[in-house]
């Protein structure tokens, strides 16, 4: 293979090489420096006149005397069942002190888009053990359901809790988690590693960690490595895989950084115009394929800059995915964990995964009724601030109390508390039983007679 000494320009993590033969997009590159050091990169853009190479280890010490060799192959991930229980860096290399992974095969990390015709419709309930997700924003196998957070909110704790507790009820044995963290600090990395090891969750997980001081270019590779590992476990080993990607905001910042280095015309807020397509290439790798037993479910986590849900990252993510789980700063200030706000949260596939034989016959009714009461109770808080609680009717006072109980007993739960769907729905009925039976207008009379029990909450408090 030819080596070229035709570097014309270096900008940020990019090297511009002139007068090459035809080069394929995504090809791997070796760059040999004058002092003999070798750096690695990937072709980011190619044309007749110039080839743009993004360098993984940064461009310091690269000069016009450095030689560039195009290897004619793309980035591949070495996969085998040995990847379970391993902690890898953002480039897919072991960072847990264990041996190199002996590959059963090497897979291209770009993956292949699932043909829409061959997709199977998601229909199986995944129990996360978190009441606000399981009852009101149910996660279904094969779904992509993002978590919208803000800086300082406990999205990492929630991610780890879901990674520890998630299961498909009745078939726990072949359920695994692929966890990919992008642009995290060393402190966060230690926290993740310690949690996975101490709780034993690592045994059924594959962890990819890209640190904040790793190259920005590597941040773009990390989620693709994680999804490639997930597809191997799901479609070749019949496993049900939950992929947790955190933080997609760091991923998009890297996309913007590299777009600026390439001198691209920026789109909204400086992000590249193709960010929608780029995110879709990641999110659309979730799903189920007809004829295959495995599935890939995704929970991407992103921090909304300035808590702005109209920011390009959450905005585009909302278009591509099937709903969102939104964290609330107000609940966090009240010391409610997890601070999931059920009102703006939504799971568009929820109805496919709940009901008799999947969760419980009363699931939909209970969820709808609690949502309606909580929404009314929240509205009344604004009214109380103006007219005072004495001016409210008896019904309004009950709803005001319901909203408070809902946050304290339903939303609030321990960081290690794993609630079954039965426990979650039972708590829902205890709350609904503080409201007169005839006011439960969103619940069928049969279900009211079956599950309604008066005065349970008061009895619980006096114990």
C-alpha cells in the first residue's frame, strides 16, 4: 500500500491529504510521524482533490513530513460471547485489566439499517422496577425511549438503576445490558465501574466508557461500537438487549466540533445540518426483526442545555424516537427520587405492551386515572397560591392531596428499590382509594369493584 506525504493542512482533529488514489469513506488510516510514532485515523470525507482524515489520538506532532497510509478497511469490533462482563474503552479495547477479546468474528460498526418490512412490531413489556416508567410510560421490547434530563439531575443514577433492575418478566436468563457512556469525567467513570461491579450487574452487561479527555472523534465511534455489540448478542445469540447511551448531548457536541473543524456550513445553533440523519442512524438500530428471537431496546439519555426541550438535540431526538421520559428540576428540589415528571413524559408504544397477560388487566385504566388526577392536582397548586386552600371545593382539596401523595408514595422510591409491576399498580390503587369510588371516571365499574379499597393510605400512615 502506498504511503503519502502530501498533508496540506491540519485543523483540530483533522488532517487534509492531497493527490491520493480513490479512497473509500470510512477507511482506516495509519499516520507515521517523523519520530516513528504511529497514530490512527479514519477517512471522514473524500473527493478527487483532497481526503479529510479524522485522527483518533489528536493531531499534535503531526507535520507535513508525516506519512499517511490508507488501509482499505473500515472500523470493526471484535465480538464473541466473552464480551459479556467486560469494561471496554470508547474504542472497544479492554480497560478492566483483563485479556484481549479473542474474536469469533469482526463486525463493521456502521451496522446495516433494518428493512422496515422485516421489522416485527414491539409487544413485550420490559420491567425496569421504576414505577413512573413501568406504570405510566411503559418500556416495550424493541422500543427506543429517551430520557430527557438537565445538568445536575440524577440521570446517571436512574440509568444505573435501570441497568441493574431491567428484566423481561419470565425470561430473565437471556436479558443483557449494553451500557455506553460518552464524554464522562474520570469520577463518573469510577462511579459507573464501582456500581456495576458491586451490584453484580456486570455479569450480564457490556460497558463502553469514553472519557472527557479522550479524543472527540472517539466519542462518535463509542455508540456505534455499543450498538454493534448489541446487534451481535441479539440477532446472532437470541438475547434481549437493553442499550443505554449516556450522554447524547456530549456526542452531538463532538459532531459540532468536528463539523466546525471541517468548515462546514452550520445549521441550528451551530450543529451540522445532517445531525438529524446522524442521530437516526443510531436510534433506528433499535428494534425486532421477524424470524429472529432477539431484540434491541434503546434508552438514550441526554441533558437538555438550559433545560430547553426545544433545543436541537432533544427536539430531533423526539422526532426519531417513540416518546420521552422527562426529569423535573422542581421534583428534584423537593428531594423526590427519581424526579420523573409523568405529565410531559410519553411512551408511544405503551399500549402494545400492557394489559391482561402482559402486565395486568387494570394497567391502562389505573395509569389514565392517576395521570388525570395528578394533572388536575398540579393545576390547583397554582390556584391555591392565589386564592388559598380554604376557597377550594372538597373535590379540589382531595385532588390537591392526591398530587402530594402521588409524588411522595408513587414517584418517590429508593435508589435500590426494585418494584414489580404488581407492587406498582397496587400502590396506584392505594392512592386512588383516597378518592370516592364514583369519581374514578376513567376506570371501568368491574375493575373498580375488583381493586378499590377504601382508607388504605390512612391505615398505612398510622402504622
